[in-house]
């Protein structure tokens, strides 16, 4: 099976690397200490702390694997020299009739955070915007129906 490329900004890659380093050097050690303490308490069959720590350990190990996979297949986005059309890494300001303009940065799904203005190139709006130019209109199918956006600025 082909490895999927994860598009990341340089800043996004650095943040994921920091999170991985923290999980490997700090959290993994903390959980190991908690497990050791729980085992020393004795009977593990009725030890809720032990069970919770095992769940936490599984979560951390899963996140470590996920981060390693993302970073292994990461392609860092370069800053576009000119932003003539919407592409990964650019910021785009769009307007929807009756609402104030909104600006989004188009990023890979590993960095997407719509509440912080970062949308995935795989999201419905992100897909619709890719390759478009200032003045273009894009129609996006949403749960509430089709919404039309006009591209006001690309930077």
C-alpha cells in the first residue's frame, strides 16, 4: 500500500516534532512510572488507576505511531513566490453573501484547525478553492445546502 503524503507547513512540522519529542521523553516516562506505582499496589484486577494508566499508555503509544507516520511521509510546503491561484500553503479570503469575509490558510489535513482559520485541502471548501483565482466563485455542498463563495484575495 502506498504511503500517503502529509502536506505540512514548516511551522506545522516543527509543532508535530515537538509533540513527538514530548511524548517520547516526558509522557512515556510519566506513564511508565504510574504503571510501576500501580503494580506495586498489588491486586491489579480491581485497580482502577492501573486500568486508566494502561488506557493512557495505549493512547500515547498510538499517538507516537501516528506522529511518526505523518512526519515520515511529510512534504513541507514552500512559500509560493506569487499567489496567483489558490494552492496549498496560501491564505485565501472568501466572502459568502450576507456574511463578512473570512480568511483561511489551505493546509494538509494533519494541520487543519478550522477554528484557527486553517482548512484542509481535502475539506469540501479546500477542494473547491484549489486552483481558483481572485474573483472566481466556488460552490460548496454543505449539510445546509450549497453555499457559494467568492474569492476576494490570495496571499
